């Protein structure tokens, strides 16, 4: 709409007032929402409602992609500046509500001057034209080069190495991905297809999520891939993305997913999203990852000879369980990580018990013996030690895997199997599409148990020493010794 003289005068007055305000603003600095483990992650003052991310891949996974990220948000406080998490890319321009805006970088923040001061409670659209760079230090996540393209591994704080945003699971939003690639490539992203357009030797693929998603769970796969489709429980559309040459080799594994979904639904209730599938990438990451609706797996997990079938099955269930625990119900802070990994490990272990005769009690007893060592090395499950800045994946330690599944075992022993089952179903039903806290979980557990469980949880979640195991007074924890650091995400104990 063209400017009327009245609107033009108002815009000029607003610009003049901004100049006066800017002169009194403090120097730009990286901000955060106060997460104890990642102090500069996330940003105050606004709530992201939706991301629209356009990427152009030109056929090389060693060259930056052209990108445009549009963020629709609502302010939660008056703002003169908007901080976005963003690193490992070149910013070419920023607009706020259609007006060109000044910006600087501060640490790993992109700090944008609002063209006019923004009051609390108003919608705002931020558009950033930038590059998305797949090169750089791979150990801290972001784009993952594969043999034929790219995939994403953004956990825990790496989404802002791919696109600008509010990179914290406390601020979930809807996502639209629009990815242009040469016509010989296949693009798949989280959510459902939302259109495909061919033009000038390239194809633009669009995907849209039907549920809000944390930035760390975003997934885009670009490669010479086959997309294999099947149907899950209740007609759920499933799609797996695999290297073309491996489609037949991988089929015996991929066809297991519908039954695994049915098993998980029996445990905790309906699958919470619009689709599911496996992205099998020809790359070596050292972990698997529960990216929302499209879990990332290394090709070697399925094609190598080092893992027995039961072990691979349990890893598949671990990532599937995350769709409920961690994805649908996300952690409000990264200290709540034990809720994600503890539950995924719990259902992984229970599946191995039911389908491969791997006793849960034996695994939990072994975890109990090592628990004090894990706590000494990484902190209590719900108050983990801060990860080292140069190795942030060290947050993913044994104490948040088997050490946290051990808490769920103790809780089931404490309140009984029936109450525990009600707790699990109530948790994922009551907090679907939300970010939730440890305190909310413990409060719900006390309510369902019909008694105050504060003392129980204080010891199990925050103690440096592992409490006695209910029902098993003979279990003993070993004297703490030097423990291994990070554990590959979603990997069960190595099979013997």
C-alpha cells in the first residue's frame, strides 16, 4: 500500500524518535533467557509463532546456501532491539515489518534495531536475508555433510548455526521450509509436503509442520535419496528417506516402524504428530537424533556388522519414544533434559526386555551400581554440570540416559505400576505441544500417587549420592571412579 502524506509524516516522526532513542541505548550485547547451562541461548522480549525458512542448495555441501528466514512473533515486553541467535552465516539484510533495519553481531547474537519502538503484545515480522554455511566446526552441530548432500543435527544449541531464531526449546513455533535444489536431488523436511515446483533445472520443495517444534528438532535432508512410504497405526503416513542404493538393504529395518509405533501407543497413548519416519544418512556423527517427525540415523547403524538386531531395534525405539518425550513435550530448560533422555532410555530398555529377553531389572541394577560415578562425573540428573564451551555435546552424559531411566524405575517401584502408567499417559496428554518443567512432572506424580513425593524426588533428581532403591535394599552403588564423558545420543549400552 503506498504511503499517504499523513502516514509518511508519521513514519518520518517515528524515524526521528528512533534516532533519539538509539543514542541512549546501551551497546548491543548477546542476551539469553537465563538458562543455567546455556546463558546466552534464547532471547527475551518476544514469542516466536512461526518460522518460514527458504534455502537454496546449489549442489555442493561445502558452499554456503542462500537463505531467507522470516519470523512471525509477538512481543512480550517493549523492545527497541530484537536479539536473534545466529552464527556461522553472513547477514545480507534485515527487515522488521517491511522496513529496512540496522543490525550488528554480538557474540552469537544478531542484534536488530527496531525501526520504531515496539510495545508489548504486538505482532512483529522479522525477515533476515543471509547465508547458511555448512562448513566450520562440525563438533558443535548444525549442518551435517553426507555422502550426497546435507542433513541437520541441531541439538542442543546449534540451530542458530543454520538459521536465525530464538534457539531455545522454551519457545516452540510452527515451521515452513522451502528448499530449492538441483532437480536430481530429493528434499525432505519435518512435517508434511506443502507443494513442489519445478523451474530452470531446479525444484523447490515445501514442507510445513502441523504442530509447534523446538528449533533444535528441525530437520532438512538434501540428497540423492529414495523416499519410501508406508502406513502406520490409524492410517498414520510414514516416510523414510534413504540413500537410493540402500533401499532394499534397509527395508528389513524400516518395516519395523509400524509395530514399534503400535507398541509405544500401547504404553503412553496416541502418536502426537502428523507423520513419522527415519532419515538414514551416509555420514558418521557418533549419535542418532530425534528430529521431529524425521529421526536422523547413521547408515552404519543398519549396514554394519557390529550391532545385534535387538540393539538396533532398541535404538530405533529410543528415537521414536522421543517424539512423545522431548519433542511433543519439550524441556522448558536444558536442566530438564533428564525428562527427554531418561524416558527415551526407559522405553528403549523396556522394549528390549519384551522383545529380546533383556531383563530391565538387570540393566537397572547395573545402572544403580554406576550411578554415583555418573553423578560425580556429570552432576545430578536434574542439575547437570555445565558442558564445556568447546564440547557442548558433553551435556549428553550417562547420567541423563541410564542414570535418569533409573529414576523412572525407582518411581515405578515407589508408587506402583498402575499409578506410574497413569502418570506417563497424563504427562504426554496434558503437556502436548508444550515445553514443561521437572517441577511440573514431580507435582503431577505426587497428585497421581496421592501423596507428597518431594523428599523422594529431591534425592533422586538433585542428590550427589544415589538414594536407596525402593524394594531393593540389597542394591549397592560402587565407589565413584573416573567415568566416560559424553555418551552418544540414543545409544543403549554397548552389547556384550
